[in-house]
């Protein structure tokens, strides 16, 4: 059986380094002790036909293993967790709850966070951006407040660290730069615990080491004015 292959980008803007979603898959593989290979894509080629045959939306990561090709980080991470011990409890009800939290991270929590990213970065030059961002921030704070209340003083969402925690920490990390996560002390500490795990640190260093490419000529961040 050959090692699974994860696709990743060879370059991203500095602000995205350590946050691209192949990190979620790398982290899961590190947690279960599964070696993997990486297929690096030149930035921009992930939107082209060869990669779109694997990922119809032109995104990373994808995952290939013994003829199986998967896309979407949540589906890949769940597949890894189901194939290897370490990320899902053996007890059926606890196992179901861990999967429940994985989906909660991607649907209930990441959705408003993604909306905030578009408001704060991609659409920041629009005439309505300044008025919209506070409303989006309120929605994010509302959802994080609910999560904070549920986590309370526990280390993890439901018993021991699981695939649900891996995904929830991954979803919260990009928001941390805004300061909103650390308005909820237990959520800030929760992300710290996730990032302190040796498997996360190995995955992060591996992703950062792969950024060896350069920006395409003339590239600028969407929504941002070109650099002078």
C-alpha cells in the first residue's frame, strides 16, 4: 500500500501561510501516525484542468490513496479518522458526537468566519464594506459565544481530543488575528492547546517548508489596491 498523496500550493500570500486547508489533512495524518506524500501545485495551476479533474472547484487539498480521490478537507479528515485509530472514540455514541462536532465546525462556526473574511479582505474596497463588517463581526461573536458557553472549562469539546477538536481549532485559527477569538478566554486557550499538540506542530512546519514558489507576475490580493 502506497502512502497517500495530499495536494498543496507552492506559494500563497504571507497572510495565508500556515492557514491553507491542506494543513487540516496533514494534522490528521500526523495525529494517526500515517506517512504521506505531497504533490505541490504551482500557484494558479490549481484552477486548471489537470487539478480540476480531482477537485471540481479548483481548490486544495485533495487526497489520493489506492485509487481513491477525495476533495474537501472535512471529508478527507473524516476518512483518515475512520481508517486509523486515534481521532475517533471507539464507543459508538461518543464516536457519533465527535463527528457531530466536525460538522458543527464546518457548518455552524466556519460559515460566519468565512463571511467575515470576505467582508474584511476580499470585498474591503467596496463602498458598503465599512458598514457591513460590524454586522458580520456581531454574527461571529454570537456564534463564538455559544461555542464558548458549551466548551465551558473543559479542555476539549466532548471528552478526549478528537476529529471534532482538530477541525474546530482549524476553523478558529484564521480568525485569531482579528482578536475576536481571544475575547473568549476559554476559546483562546482551546486553540492554544490544539496548536501545542506535537502532531499539529509537525504538520505546520511541513506546510511552511513547502512554500518554495513565487507569486505569479502581476498578482495582487483580490479586493486590495495594487502595491505602489
